[in-house]
C-alpha cells in the first residue's frame, strides 16, 4: 500500500500521486511484454544455435513492450 501513497516531493507535480491508474496500467503492459529472464535467453540460444536470435529477442520484445506501453498511456491520456 506504500506505493499507492507515493507523491512527488518537488517540481511542478509536487503533492500529486506518482502512480496514477493510467500510469499503472501502462507499466503493467510493459512488464507483461518485455524480455522476462535469462533462462529464456539461454533457451532461445540453445534452440536456435545462435546468440544473435537471443539478442534479437531481447531487443524486439523490449521495444515492443515500450511501444505498447507508450500507446496505452497516450491513448488513455486522451480520455482523462
């Protein structure tokens, strides 16, 4: 419950909540899509026989997660 009560302590947003519902949903979307763990890296490397595919997967899923998260936040901002 501590994270729900976090507020900015300085700047133009002083006193406002850090984690709004929209920011939280956007963050969760990122977490759901981004590259999960080193075990997946190892499995991709082993199955494909190439570290290139493993690094590509890290890059691709992280960029995809960022774009999805950004889109969710920006579209959500239009309705608030």
